[in-house]
């Protein structure tokens, strides 16, 4: 396992016409990554394969987003989310991730497939504010179950006020 | 050698090998043969040949692996990827190119699937993302999105239609029940009203008969008065006649007195004799006059007595008539009394009947109003949330017509004592709450959201159920009030 880098303010930007592709098994262990993935993350293919996807987890990301992510894909549905990732050198890069479940011929879940695209800067600006609020709620309530509960409540409340679903919110940014 | 393609690498190795062999041949058979050099050159070329063969073998094996992935992809399995690609490997570039192709294909298919899958649920905001796709994949995506959007449109229309037709079903089902209940009320009311009409006709008939009775009575009484006047005249005549009798009796008394005196004189004269003849002639004259007078008086008495008898007969017959008249009046009065009593009775009945009819008509009115309130709720779906209908349904269960009737109007006044009165409030409030909630959902993007649509339907259904209870409770209230009185 690779040790975690210290986050810096350095930003990497994904190409307009490129996408990052990665695949994981049912536990989120990376089984494939394309060249953009390797290049943006700063890790070699050898370092990435067999490693949990959380290797890219950035401390600015609220936990509730990953909770929502896993709840959704484990229910065999697609999820789209804005994610701030941490590269090997401590720099960060924003992506609009789309994760879908993969099935075998028998229809059984065998893993997950993810495509990440360059998000629009306006969308990043809006979602950053939401994430900051969620993160603050998580930290205030302590980092255990309570924190998760508080930020989930805040997220639902925000969506309810707008009168839209999470998906609609994300695609409307 | 890193930057060389796999073909040129093998070519280079074989070329090198041939050059070494030529050099070895030249060293062995040239003008100055150098056998040791020839040997080593020969050995090196053999070694290189071996290396070339080994490389070719490895390339073939790698190509086999790539062929396997491509065959799987051709068979429709886009999942597999080539991993562990060595940075300097001869087939590395080829492997990445295959991975990129598979990534493009898989991303394309997954995007198309997701977009269509959302669109069939009416969620057109989830378009297929073409970012990162290249060439034909990207171009195809544009057309895919046109289809997705039109499918979404169709789906949205279909969903909207479905909700509307479901609501129409719900509404028309209840509409019929509502109309039937109102019709029943109107029929009941008509019946009550016709009973009232019948009663008032009877009452009018009775009154007419009573008037005739009274008029007859008045005529009878007038005749009684006339008779009383007539019999008074008879009595006065009788009185006069009795005076005459009195005078006649006086005359007779006078005559008797004088006769008595004459008899005395005649007796004295008789005593004187002699002159008897002359004196007696005078006496005889006197006696004759006297007797005539007496005759006249007797005749007068007989006449008077006759008149008296007539008057008496008249009087008797008059009093008999008066008796008959009095009897007739008594009967007329008795009849009049029964009539009046009957009139009072039917007036009471028609009052009860009238008040029931009034209750029924008011109940019908609040029912119609309540029913219109619900209809307005349905109309908001077509007319939108800024329509007059939308404003109309904002009324709560206290401010609508039924509410005003219930809390401060006739409803409170006339029905608050019946048991069902308190049971009206909860279902009535429920109707308003559900219609409000259904209409609130119409503010959002309900047209493309099946979940919102089922919520709207559920609220309307709940409103209809509560409304049924409202109608039944109003019926019971009217019934209870007239049973309890
Ligand atoms: C296919 C797939 C892709 C993922 N991509 C990312 C990613 O880009 N960045 C990230 O932080 N987490 C990603 N995750 C989520 C991680 O598995 C993990 O849940 C997350 O980093 C939070 O870490 P934690 O669960 O250890 O808290 C991905 C998961 C799956 C299944």
C-alpha cells in the first residue's frame, strides 16, 4: 500500500476531450485504469492495480458523498458525483465521475466501472460550497456515525428546499 | 531500442545478424584469413539470431493475448482490458490502443443505456455525455441525445396523460356518485315539497269550507236577530190588545154598574105604581141601550181574543224557528272548530315538512359547493397553479362555504346538537389538506416525475375518500336532526 501524500494547493486539470476510465472489483479495489488515470493520479499502473480506490481520496471530500456513492452502486444503480481527487504528488484534480455497476452474463454484479470527465468550473464552484458545508457538519458532529447522520440530513434538507432529487441537482449544476 | 516498433526491432536484429555473418565469411575467406575472428563473429550472429527468434516468439505470444481480448470484444464482451503493460514492451502501444478502443465503446454503450433508462422514467435531464468520446462515437452521441429527448417528451406526455386519465377516472367515478347523491336529495326535496303543496291545498280547501260555514252562520244569526225584532213587535201588539181588553172589561163593569142602578130604580118605580106604564117605558129604553152596548163589547172581546191567539201562534212558531237556528249555529260552530283544528294540524305538518325540505336543500347546496371545490382541484392540473381555480382551492376547511355553514352559519345553529355534527370536521379538513398537498406538488416538475405523479394521485384519492365521508356525514346529520326533532 502506498502512503498518503500531503495535499497541496497545486491543481491538475483533465483535458476537455479526455476521460479517465477505471474499473474496480466489488470491494473498490482497482482492476484497471486507462492512461489518463495513470497520468492524472501520478501513480504507475503497477501501483494502482490491486489498490483500493480510496488511494485518491482527498480530505476535502465529505464522507457522505462516498456513502451515497456506495449505497447507490450496491443497489445496482448508476451514480454521478463531483469528486475532488488527490494525486500522488499532493496536487488535486476535480472530476465529474460516473460510476455504473458491471454484470456478468448471468446478470450477477461483478464490479464497477467508472468514467470521469472534466467538470465545468461553475459546477465545481457550486459543489465546493455544498461540500464545505457538509464537511463542516460532519466535523462538528464528530467523525463517527453522528457526523454522517448530520451531513446526510443537511444534504437531504438542501435538496428538499430545492424540491429536486440528488441526480437532478447534480445534472443541473 | 525503446522507441522502435516491434517490426523494426526484428528487422534490425535479422539485419545485424546477416551483417555479422557476412563479416564472418569475409574474415574466414578473405586475403588475410582470421579464423578466430570468423568464429567469434559466427557465434555472435548465431546468438543474435537466437535473440531475434526469442523476440519474435514473445511478440507472437503477446499478439495472441491481444487477439484474445479483441475476440472477446468482438463477441460483445467489452469488460476485459489488458493490464500490466510494460512501459517498454514491443506490444505496449498496441495494447493501450486496444484498451482505449474498448474504453470508448464501453463508455458509449453505458452512456446510451443510462440516458435511455432515465428517459423512459421521464427523467430527461440525464442526457448521454459525449465528453471524452471521439470521432464516430461522439457524433453518434449527438443523435442519441435527440432520440433521448424526444423519447423523454413522449414519455412525459404519456406519464402526464396517464395521471390525467387516472384522475379523470377517479373524478368521474366520484362525480357520478356525487351527482347521484345530489339527485337523490333533489328528488327527496321535490317529494317533501309536493307533500307540502298537497297539504297547503288541503288547508286552502278547509279554509274555503270554513268561510262558507261562517257566512252561513252569519246569515242564520241575522235571521235570528230579525226574528227577535219581529217577536218584539208581536209582544208589543199583545200588550196593546191586553189594554183594549182592560178597557172593554171596564165598559162591562160600567154596564153592570148601571144595570145594577137601573134595576134599583125600576124597583123604586114599581113601588110607586100608578104611573107604572110611563116610567117603565123609559127604563125599558135604557135597558135596551145597555144590552146593545154589552153586545158590542162582547164582540170586541171576541175579536181581540182572536188577534191574541194569532199573535201567540206566531210567537210559538217564531221561537221554534229560533231554536232551529240556534241549533244550526251550534253545529256550524262545532264544524268550524274541527276545521280550525285540522287546519292547525296540517299547518304543523307542513312546517315540519318545510323545515326538512329546507335542511335538505341547504345540505344539497353545501354538497354541491364541496363538490365544486374538488372539481377545482382537478382543474388546476390543466389550468396551472396560477389559475383562478388554483386560487379557489386555497380555501381551507374553515373558510369554504361548507366551513362557514358548519362553524358559524345554519349548520352550527341547527345541527350542533346532533351526534354526527362533530364527525364532520376531521374528514372535511382532510379533503382540504389533501387537495392542498396535491396542488402543492403541481408547482414542481411533476410532468416528468412519476414519483410526484403517484403522490398527486394518492392525495386526490385520499381527498375523494374523505369527501365520501363528508357526504355521508351530512346525510346522517339531516337524518338525525329530523329523527330527534
Ligand atoms: C468504480 C469506483 C470508482 C471510485 N472512484 C473514486 C475516486 O475517484 N475518488 C475517490 O476518492 N473515491 C473513489 N471511489 C470511492 C472509494 O472506493 C472510497 O469509497 C472513497 O475514496 C472513500 O474512502 P473510504 O471509503 O475509505 O472512506 C470509487 C469507488 C468505485 C467503486
